[in-house]
C-alpha cells in the first residue's frame, strides 16, 4: 500500500507523511510483513558484492535489514526517524556488520563506495529532484540499486467492498493508499511504474529489471487494524476520525469471520550504475 501518487505531490505532502511513522514505530515493527527470502537472494546474486558493503535507505525498524545481514553483508542503515531507528537498533542488537545512521538520505554523505544500495518500502519518500544522483554517488561503478515494495489487497467475497464503503463514509476524499484501494499500486507493476520509467530515463543506470513475488498473509481484525495504523495515510487523519474508522473496520472483519486475507505482491526493481 505504498506508491508515488499519480499527481505530483507538493514537498509539504512528502514532508508531512515521511515523518509520521515514528508515531507508530512499534505497530510498524509488529504488523508490517517482511520480504520474500527469494527476493533477498536474487538481489545479492544480481549485485555480486564479493565482500563490498551495502547501504539501506530508509531502513525503518529493520523489516529488510535482518534478512540481508543474515547473509553476512556489511550494512550501513540510513533512517531519518530517531524513533524508528531506536527499534531498528534493538532488533539488530548482536547482529554483526550493521551500522545505523540517523538522518535523511538527502543530507547523508557516503564514507565509501558501496556495491549495493537498496530501499524497502521507502524510496518514494526520497526527494525526486536528487534521489537518483544521490544513489549514483553512493555506488561504485557498476554498483547495483535494488528498490522494492510490498503491496497488498484485501481478498474475500464482499469484504473488500465493505471495507471500501466504511472508508467512504469516514473519510472526506478518501486518502490514497488505504484499504479503500482494490488493486495494487504502480510500485509493483513493472515497466508501467514510475520507478522503472525513471530508472530507464535517468541515463546513469543500465540493465534495468523488474521482478514480482506473490505471497499471502492473514491478519486478525486487531492485527489488521495495527497494520492500517502503521501506514502514513492513516497517521495524518485526525485521531477521532481514525479511531471511529478502525472501530468500523473491526466490526466488518469480525462479521466476515474475524480474519483478513491479504494477497500480497512484492515488486523489485534492479539496475546497475553505468561503469
């Protein structure tokens, strides 16, 4: 449930939303799904690091970090929110080779050329005017960039429509990237995505690829609400409106057996810097 809006967002929009996740750092860590193990091995095979370090942009609480660190990759994690970074540090305690830097990627200066830059569920928050040049500057010649997103839609006859209806009633001009949406975001859709298009058009990258991974996740009504609460679209809604909406969501899910099935697509974009 993440993606670059089709309309160009104002920087106010971007700044407003990119810093709300820390309010729900524990919910984010508990509720958000991880990423397919095959994706991690595919990224590392593509990058062919041969001992070179990697940098993770927008590491959050470490939903992807630990999977890469488990392969022995030396990691620098750049995370702009100190509250998210605190949970990340806790999750990575005792994991060798992980360094955490609190701050925005836009102002971070790489101490060494990296063999891989990856970003999980976060690249759309980086300033569009500078993100691609900053990525190239962080990578060695021929270094790899890997950008990936999970996106899910509610499955189950009637449930998705009822959830969309309670969103319509609760929210004025339904916020983008909520459970109101009934189809995946562009971030997982391949060559038609803004991600693929910008990588291909940049001129500083080559060997652009897109890969998809499918999985199914199930959540109880309460866990589903926690998942929703970890998304920026809900964090910027007034608390009373949000809580009333969540009460309706619980009621609808309970009426459908108390469990939500989430059909999940993970979209991965790969490229190399021009060497």
